């Protein structure tokens, strides 16, 4: 057999492995003949075989490092697809299924081949000048024009949802200011900003709606400035005009962007601060000397890091882990005085955040936040055991369990959402006897390890399984509606605000995108709305940067993946927790596809 025929045979075999594994990774079974007995899978097999065969001629299969990196990406993806399909269809994962393990292995091998080919295509005949220096950014007039374009494009959404999407803890935050009763449950910086603006405008005008609208307009201006800075970043790094126009259109019109720019949740400003931190961090890592020569850039990194940590509690945890890698980078950097200067830039945000939090806590006499946020996973694990195995607890253990979680809480169990249960968690009892809680948790887990794993996976799998629908709030009544088949976005204006739409058709579009599976019915486009899909895009890019030895890019974006790790321990899957995936998408795309975008 000659070499050409051998390649064709191997291509067909590799493609078959991928197609054979596909039903087991998508929630379908071989018994469902409309999939396995479909001509579409036959066509997919031919297409995949041709793709693999075309790539075999320019892929260096002797590159063990690249092969291992491809497997490092393909194996977890295959496992997540299989596990996610189980959770979507049956609400639990079947462990030890040999056929499923074989399908995962087959798909991982086929996908690793495709990943290697994609890398080869992205790097083949790359003739753009990587050694070129960054150029000047936009003049001030153009910068302001970009801001104006974004504001004008978002304005119809504000009018359609007037006074804006006042949801996701906003009512609680405003009430803290109105009642002067503060808690560290929500970041005090955001509580004071949102509640302070709404309360102050209401005091002057008598209108809560106008106060909410003023906050939204302020947030629109902040977002437009930061997105304009991102566009300026792309311009300075020689990204081609066509890509920059496409990026601007994405920021202006893709529904997720204006949806959250016009939303009161703290996650919007948090994600904007995180975006600015990524941009400044990359500039530091890419051209350290130039960065240290600009006090504005240094101030930008310090302030963006400070606001990122101050606007979400999990931002602190992600930053502290990143700090280890940043200190190691600074220690290895052979540049005079870099370690001292970097230490100041990296540690100052931590000190500012701790100091500001302590100051606000003392001045406002804020009570400490509850422990249930950190205990989301063990609370859900205990509740799932209680739900699925009534005889798991002895009478004494059940009595102890009810001390932390009353029976009413256990009866409200929802597999995808911890809020109905954890809201009734007795923090005082936990503080008094935390060891009793953890002993109970450990004893139940010894005999219910699988149940514990399923309980955790089911609240987080939307972050890594692209095909699921976000519907954790299904059946929950809100102020103006009850969640149904989708809970993609909060949509409404909660009291004390009142929705007064001025563009009914656009308001209806956002209602459908938020509460119906409208966008999920559109192939390809649906993935752009999926947190799970965006995670794998970022994971692919991160591994690709490692493959290219572009460690500065990998380190700059590492904070986004560290943040993703923290949300896996959260109460449920929601877009707002990983909003930065959308905000920073244009920069990631420019770096990943540098061959086509011209990024240097």
C-alpha cells in the first residue's frame, strides 16, 4: 500500500471513530435510529475524513508536545460532552459505563487530530510581520466617535426597556441604602454606587425610574469608554480594519452586550474592570519597558485590578491565585528594577481592596455576609442525598441536619439552583457548631460519593457543556412573570422601578431572548449565546497560546479561566457570572487568529 492510500485509509478510520462516538456524546443513543441511521452522519463522516486527509500533509505528527497539548484539550472536552448529555437527559451521570468510556476515547482521538490540523492551518504560511512594533492608537476625535456610536446603538435598548433591566439583587442593594442597613453579602462599593444614585435622584425628583435610568446611563458611558479603549488597543496592535469594524458591530448589536450594559447587576462593571485588567496586563507582559514608562498604564492596571476585586468576592480569589504566577514572572524577568515595581503594581490593588472594604464596613456598620455562599456545594450535596435516599440519615442525623437546613428548605430542593435551599440556611447555628455540619457532610458523603458528584455537576454543567439550555429558574415566580423554558436573562424591571417601554417591538425581542429558547433554535448562532461554548473557545485559545509559546497572552487571559473555576462552586449557571467571555471576545479572537487579523 502506497503512502497516499495509507493516509486516505487512516483518515477514514479516524473520521469513523469520531462519528461512532458522536451519539453517546450528544444525549442520543444507538436505539434512536433517526440519528444513527441518518444519511447526515454519513455525510459528516465523509466531510470529516476529507478534512483529516487534507491536513495530514502539513501536520508534523512527530511533535510530541503538540500532540499532548491537543489531547490535553480533546479529552476533557469529550468527557464534558458525555457527562453534560447525561445530566441534560437524566439529571445524573452513570459512572463506569464501558461503552461510554470507549466512545469518549474514540472521540477524543479524532478531535485531537482535528485540533492539530486547525493549529497547522492557523500557523501555515503566516507572513504577517510578528516583529512589527505597535503603532499609534486612534486620535481623540475618533476615540470619542467610537464611544458615541456605541451609545447611539445601545440607546434604543434603553428606550425599549426604560428605565433599564433592574434585576439580580438590585432591589436588595437599593433597599440597603434606603434603610441604612448594610451587609457584606453584596459588594459595598456597588451597593453605594447603585443605591446611592437611585436614592439621590429619587430624593430630588421623586422618581425611582429616573434614578435607575441615571445609573444605566452612567454604566453605558463607562462601558462605551472601556470598549473604545479596547478598540484603540486593537488599532495599536495593527489589527486590520475589517476585523475592527466587525468587533465594533459585535459590541454594538450582539444582544448579550447591550443586555448587560443596560442591566443593574454588579457583574457588568465587574466584567468591564476585568476586561481592562486583561488589556493592561497584556501590555505589561508584552512590552514591559514601555509599560513601566507610562504612569497612566500603571495606574490603569492598579485601578482595574482594584475594581475587579471590589465588585465581586470571587474576583479576589481568582486574583490571589494569579498573583502567584505574576510574582514568578516578575522574578524571572531580567529587567532592572522590574521586581520592585511589579510587586507594587500587583500588591497595591490587594491592599486598596482590603482597606476600602474595611473602611466601608466600619463606616456603614455593615453586618457580615452569610456563610451559605461559600457552602453552596456541600449544602446542595446534603440536600440531594436527602432528596434521593430518604433512609440515608438516622433519626439523630436528620435532627442535626434540620438545625442547619429546616425541612421546609429541603422540600424546596431544585437540582440546578441552590438559592431556594441555601436562603434558609441557619448561619448562626453553623457558626456555633460548624464541626457538626462538616461531620454530617462527611458521613453522608462516604456512602453517597456519586450523589455528591452529581449534585455539584448539576449546578455547574452549563459553564462547560455547550448544548444545554439555561433554565435553572424554571417555574419561579418573579414580580411581573414566571420563568418558563428558559431563564437566560432576568429581563424585568423590579420594584421600586416600573417598566415603561418606548419601543415595544424591541422590548418583546429581548423578552423572547431572555425567557424563551428563541436563539437556541438557530444552528451555529445558538452557540454564540452559550457560556459553555465560550468557555471552550477560551480554553482552545489558552492551549493554542501555550502551543505557540506565547506565554504573555496565556498569562494575560489566565484570570478569565481562574474566574471560571470559581463559578463552578456557585449556586447555578448564569451568563452574568462569565460575562467577560463576551466582553473580551474581540481581543481573544484578534490574538488567536493573528494570521488573519494582523495582530502583533
